[in-house]
């Protein structure tokens, strides 16, 4: 079995469930922007088929899909150099997802912690799609033969499942076809926490809007939220180890590092001994400088949905040009007869 050389290609996607936050920006979108360049082909997807694993109002889904694309474009995803599209416009994703449903084992799905978290006590009542969506996620990645996937720590298990599916497919059919995709987990703020409770992840579904920074927040709102973010009475220490157990303080340090393209260690060095009366206004100013222009550009883009749709269609054509031949080769390997011309 000869070794297949795969083009270095990044793939990642974001679900259009509405209400993008700073966590989505620092944990995903900003990292995708930074990976654009000569080292990789970059492919980024609004995974709308994943969104419908739970009920979505159709009008809200269309709005959220365009808003997610607008956030990516406003943040610096370049549609001329990166492939940007929404998943449902490239049918090869869903088609390979079915093949992978027949490769993945039920026991593998039962181990997926995110399903357990989302289904809770109502596992018998959720959709089959919610249960099986990790195999569609594997298809999203492998239908592009992606070699690298930037993910947060909580998504690492899905990339491991993708590797399991690729390995089983290659073994069962005695081919070296699908790559062993590598998760890329890096950066100081890959997991952004709640501004009012540092033990919880920042989420669009939190009880109070003050817990999160929305990507649509204007400059005044961004500044207000950071200045009112929960902290503790102690000043910042001169080393990271001393922040252990101070979850709100560590979260704000990590956010500062993520927004300023530096490290938490460098932030602590700069602000050692500083009180929150100095640090939080500095963080607010930094956040406004970085995020307010993105919010403004998102608003401008959302005023022209036809242009967003045009860019998504253009990206879908490019994505399909990569994905369709990979799907067809997969069908050939599996032994499916395709005699239509």
C-alpha cells in the first residue's frame, strides 16, 4: 500500500446557532485568521447542517448563517485566499457523513462527552442527528483531506474520533486514503470564561448579557462589560502560578493575552502588582480597539445579505471542487456502482 501525500490543509467550522461571543472569536475565528498564509490551504465552514440537530426557526437559521459568515469576514478571513462556505451548499459533506455512519461504531458514539452534556437526562428524546453528528464532523474534515484542525480543548475528542474513523476506513478497505488529521490546540485564550463566574465557559445562553462579550456589541458596551467584570480583592501577582485558584483573574489575563497576541506570562510581567482599577480599564481599551471595528464591519456586511450569499456561493464552488473528487474516490473504494454520466 503506497503512502499518499496530502496537501497541508486546515479545516474548521463554526455552528450558526446565533449570538457569537468573544469566546468564538479568541477560541476559533482569530486563530483561523492567523493560520491564513503560505503554510496551509485554509478552508472554513459555517456548519449549518450541525445546527439543525436541534430545532431551529428557519428565518433565525438563515440570519445566523449570514451573521456567522459576516463575523468571519469582518475578523479577517479573506475569501480570496481561504475557502469560506456554508456546509449545506456542498452535498459531499452529508454524503460522506453517511459512509462514515457505516464505519463508526455505536460504542464510539456512546463515549462522546459532548453528546452526554447536550442530551442530559433526555437522551431518548433528542434527534438521531445529535447522536450521530460526530461522524458528520469527521466527514466535514476528511472530505477535504484536511491535515490540521484548529480546535479548543473541548473539541479534541472529535478530532480523535475523526482519526479513528479514517484509520478504520483505511484498514477495512486496505487503502491509505484518508489522512490522520492533527488537532491544533494553541493560544492563551482558547477557552474563554464567563465574565461574572470564571468557573463557567462564556456562552451566548448565559442568564445575563453582562457575562459575555457579544461580537455585535458596540464600543461602549464592550468597555462597560469589562469594567464591571468580576474580579477579586488582590492585585495581580508577578507570576502565573500565583493566579492558581483565582479563576476570574486568570480569565481576564488570558483574554488580554489573546487580544494582544502575547502570552499570559508577558501580561503578568507588564502588570505585576497592578490593581484592577488599572488593569480592567486597560483591558477594556484593548478590547474596544480590537473588537469594535469587527462589530462595525459585521453590521455593514449584514446590511448587504446578497453580498454575503455571493461570497458563500463562490466559496462553495471552490469547496466542491476539492470535496467531490474525494467523495467519488471514496465511493469507488467502497464499491458503489456509479454509472451515471
